[in-house]
């Protein structure tokens, strides 16, 4: 929360310095009764109550959608709020992120102005498509009393911005680029999602005769109150060195380039019990050789091997006030050499500007599209998007040792690292995750 601020009349100059030059124009969100609006050339709409007293500042700015540019909501908000500094228009201290749940985020801070003036600031952002953020900023003096005075109109503006975000997303729903980031990642070949730079042509990387084995270990990680099992994989070479991670198929790993560019990914290994258990030592970790947690030496596939069944996994996060997310995904292999990937999930979040109430945002998606809804005081809107199938989920597969080759129906080809966890063949490595058989076909 912001502290109450009592400022001199010069604070009005500070507010002007923080708001772009404006001119009268149609507001992006309808103004509350008795409020004035001005809009800048860049589309920032500033709302001001008409009954402010001398020396009081209360300005609500609603911005045109801002690209996330690959940032998380928190990264975006910190960049959006600006740097800390002594100049007018700079934060006087690092921004406080008061809440970051699902698709919404809120923060607070104080800005410096001319003649030592200070203004309190609050931020609210909502992102419904993982590409853009709809943002609101409140600049205020005597924060406590003004927030109480303008609680109802502020809530009206917040709800109006949230409704606009949902409706804009609905109109953009026919554009493939507006698919949610999670759904897009689930539908693309792994080679598209993560381009690892230290790669050779197939067969020019680590020869199979130099591989002592691949070690898989498991650790538990928490996302809020939800616990998820996370994998760690080590490529063990016969010269006693190891590479942490399996970013590409071993026969495409450019060892020389990798050692030069990412020395922290390379360590040493030794047998704890020959052929059974392994100890590893990594740069930057004290204590020398350590036995890997739940370490298992995995099994390569056989050349031309066929599978029959669905293998899947999932993850979830859970936070306070009902916010969280989940993702379930997998792949079905059939004995005729075909595969089909699937994915579904969702996220929910709730947040509010202090004293104005709550906005809830929920998103669900599967391979056929997605649906997003938002609700708040007096607002309940939703939008759905259908996904056009483009042959990027299905195709043919080929197993050869530690390599899985996928040939998609749209013509794309992906070569992935691959292994079975053990001789039962019920768990396998696919697109950087350990998948377990949950449905046997045929």
C-alpha cells in the first residue's frame, strides 16, 4: 500500500510531467459521470475528476495495449513503471509488486517531481492473450482519502478496461498470431520452440561409442503451494566428463562449441557402484562428487522400434485467493509409425486496485482453441478462439537409440533426444520432459 501523501501545489506540475501531452478526443473507456478526459496522440487516455481541491492530484491513465515482447507480467510492469532515480518522472524507490496472479498484476510506488514533489502511483495490468497488456496507472496525492472518495468511479474505469481487453481479444481471435503462448508452444515442434546454438549436422556430434550413458534424476519443485516433479538429465561421456541437460539429440551436440560457450554446463562423473549408480560434480557446486537424487541410468530405444499407447504428463501452480494454472499434455504413438500430440490447460487469477473490488480472469484451452472470460462488479464477458489445424501435431516417427525423429504432416522435421526410463518402457523422454504411459492403445 502507498503511504498517504500531502504535497504542495507544485505537485500538479509533477503530474503533468508524468502524463503525455493530451488533447480532447473520444475516450477508450467511457468516463465516470462528472469526469473529464483527454487523450494523447499515442492513445493514452487520462481521466480526471472535476471536484479536486487545490493541491490535490488524482489522474487515471488507461494505455493502449502494450506488447509483452516475451516478458513475464512482472518484468513488463517493472519496465513499464520506469527506473529509480532523482529526476522528475522517476521512481523514488523500486516498484512494489503487490500481486501477480494468473493474467492480472498490480503494483505501487512513488514518483519524484519538480521542487521535491512526490506522487503516489498504482498500476493494474491485465493480459488475456499472452501477447499484450492492457494497463492502468493512477497518480494521486493524499492517497488514502482520495481513493476512498473516488472508489466507485475508479472501479468503473477498472471494469471498463477489463471488458475492453476481453472484447479486443475476441475480435483478434481469427488471427493465428493471437493464440495464447502456452497453446502455441504445445503445438510447435520442439526444434522451433528452443533453438540451441551448439548443434552439428545429424551424426556429426557425439558418436554413440563415446556415450557411457544418460543419467536421469528427479527433484521436487514448488509453484506456490503446488508441488511438481522436475527432471535433471546428464549426458555421460566415456572420458569422464558430462553435460548437464540434453538440449539436442546427442549425435548433434557440438561438444567443442558447447565447452567454450557454456563451461558451467560441463562437469565430471564417476561410478559410485559400477553399472548401477553414478556420482556427479559440477562447476560452482561445493562438496565435490555427489550422488544424483533418484538417479537412474536410462535405456536407449531400438532402431526401428514401434510403440503403442499414449504417454503424458502435466504441471500445475496454485497461489493465494484461488489463482493458479495447469497444463496437461502428451503424445500418442501407434504401431503403424504414427504419432499425435495433444495439450490442454487453463489459468485463473483475481486482482484489484485497493478499495475498488476484484476482477477475475479465467482461460482454458485445448487443441481446438481457447476461451477466456473476465468478471467483476457489473462486468461479465467472454471470448472464444478456434484453432485451425495445420498438420503441426501429427505425423510419423522413427526411433534410433537416443534419437527420435518426427516428420510432421506439414513437412517439418524434428530430431529430438529420446530414451526410456527403464526396461518397462512405460516412461519415455519427449520434448524435454519425462512422460508416463497413461493409456495403452490397441
